[in-house]
């Protein structure tokens, strides 16, 4: 009997998990767009986010995780951290060095999350100097020097208070200062898309963009600020001869985390908003971004709209919305909109999708609203790529046919021109053959090698000219047909003419293009 192994329970479970994973919903991010200080926008965006997360099969990036990854905030105030540093100092003086180290490391983690500025830098420098003292008391000279250098590399002229630091510590600090002055520096070149942005390293203000600094090699916590625009915090590795860095502060500064993840968009530039949303999705590693917003047309009702964007391809997948009044969105309409953005179908006539022309009812331009306000719209006919000029999916085939028509007509005209050239060359052979006929008494004889060669050459050119005329004419006709097929409006009248006789050939194309 052949052996037939039975699948184990583990294998069946693994297959089930794989099948489930293959049908898993895409990882999504919900972000609002508009005036990020608008309480109504934040409230309805949060309601949509909650309705989406309530679906057990959905994978949505949480608002707290969004804030933690882009704008990590300290859980403690400046005053709380100052008190913790004082407690660490007390532990150091009492000889509890391990406990002091623990308190200092814990405080530094939160200090790096504080807003950049002089208060943060003072806390940072205080914590590092305490670290240097504590490590030296433990006999860890290298760790102590490394902590002191965290201050000196950004403020080479920093002076220790003689009332708080022993002479031996001040001597070691001065030696580090001299050694650091002789250390080769790295050029850090900083630019931002918003000019004259304030640059902070470890919270210390070091100038405005464009800015070039010469610093010791190493890692630095960098932030840029221009008015209300704040960059994502990042660690910069200064290394090599030159480290250039361009920060897109116009993009990063448009993102906020509170009171709800939001893209500031008050100028009405929809394409830039979609582009920023796709970049943000790529930064956070999600597959789809759902941009929700309040549309307030100059006339007509207010709409709560949602647009689904694919991060990998930069495509707009679908868009829908519903009429809303007041500060709170209707629960039934929110649920229907969640169904639409996740499945492409809406079980309720409360949600209105883009109509067949890809136009949303909240776009106040002529009859846009009337076609879709009936609640029986359809999904987008084709995805729209995020670019400076957005074209509908139906235009792509027409553009291809139009290009093919130009190529075909061009090839046909070239072939007909070639036929004319061949005709001119054949005339020379024909004249030579007539001369041989006259030399032989008005007859062509097979013994005349020159006459035979001219006759064979003339026959070959005749065949070539015929082929070029037929092929060129067919190519021109094909090109004209393709052009008519590619025309989006009523075809323009086109007249094609091809003539050929014993004296030559001609082709003409007339019409409106």
C-alpha cells in the first residue's frame, strides 16, 4: 500500500493563516485635510476614523502611533525634568552612581522629545555634564569624556562653574576642549524649502537656512522651524568631507498630529495635498491613505468627503462623500462612507460618489452637483496619477492612437518620397537605354551587354517604385484612419490623394488638424 501522509494540524493552521493574510485589508492611514485648527473638521475626521477602526477586519494606523512616529512628545514638562535632574544630582552626591545613571538616561530620553529651544538645550547640557561627573566617579573616563563632548561639540566655549566642579574636572574639560579644536571637522550643509528656517541641533539654535556648519563627526538631533511649520525630528550623521541635507519643510511643516492627524491645506491646491498624503503614507509604511475633509462650496450644502489614495502607485482609487450639517456627522452616513472607501460599494444612497465624468458634486462648477446629487453615482472610470496635470484614463488610448497615426502618416510620406527618388534614378537608366536603342538601329539586341544591364536595372527600379507607392499609400491611409479614431470630438474632414503615372508619383493630404 502506498504511503499517503495526512496533513498535520499545524500545516492546516498555517495554510489557513496564509489564506487569511492574503485576503487581509490593506494597511491604511486616515488623515484630515484643510484648516487643521478647525474643530468641526477634527471632530468629524475622528468620528470617521473611529467608525473605520471599529470594523474588525480593518488595519488602520492609530492616531497615537502616528504622533509617536512623527512628533514624539515628552510625557513630562520642563519643570518635571528639571526636578529629575536635581534628584539624579542628589543620588550622585550620595554615592548612588548606578541610580544616578538610571535617572539621567531616563531624563535624556524625554529631553530629546521637548520642543527645540534654549530651555531644552540647557536641560540637555545639564544632564550630559552630570553624566560626565557620574561616570568619572565610577572610573569610566571614556564615558565621562563622551558626555562632556556632547556639550563642547556644539558650544566649544562652554565654561564650567568653578563653584560646582572640582579643579581636576575643569582641567579634564579644558583638555577635551583643546583636543576637540585640533580634531578634523565635517562640513554640514543645510537647506530647506522654506527659506530662513531656524536650525536646531540637540535643541540649540545654530542659525538659519541656508547654513553651513563645521562640526566634529557624529550623530546630531536636527529640527527646523519656520513660523508654525516644524520639521520631523531626525538624526543626522555628519561624516566625510561634506554632509549636505535638504529638508522639505513645506511638506513636513504641513503635517500636524493634534488634535487629529492633519495636512494643512488652505490654498485649495488639491494635487499638492494628494502628493503630500502619498509621501506621508510612504514614510509611515502604509498601503493606502484616506484623506478626509470638509468641502464648503460657495453655494449649496456642505460635504464631508473621503479620497482613497494608493501609496505605491500614487493613484486616486475612489472618492465619495455625503452632505452634512452641524458639528457632528450622521452615524448612518459615516458607516456608509466607510463601506464605500473600503469596498468601492455603498449600500446607502446617503453616500455620493464621483459621476461618470470623474467630477465630485462638491466641486461647484456648472452641473457637477446636479449629476451626482441624486445619490446614484459611480466609481471613478480610471485612476488618476498624482502629477501636475491630471488626465482621465480614457485619454491614454487616444493619445497612443494619435501618436501611431502620426508615425504611420510620416512613414507613408517618406515611402512616397522614396518612390519619387527612385523614379528620378530610373529616368537616367531609361535615357541610357534609348541611347543604346538608337545606336543599334532602333532595336535592342541581346548581344549588347550595356543595354541588357540598363534594362535589368530599370526593371528592378520599377518593382521598387511600385512597392514604395503601394506601401506608402497604405501607410498614409492607415495613419488617417488612426487619426480619425483618436479624435475625441467629431472627426475633422480629411482628403487623401495618391497619383502615379509614367512621369512620376504624387501624394496629397488635406484637412483640419
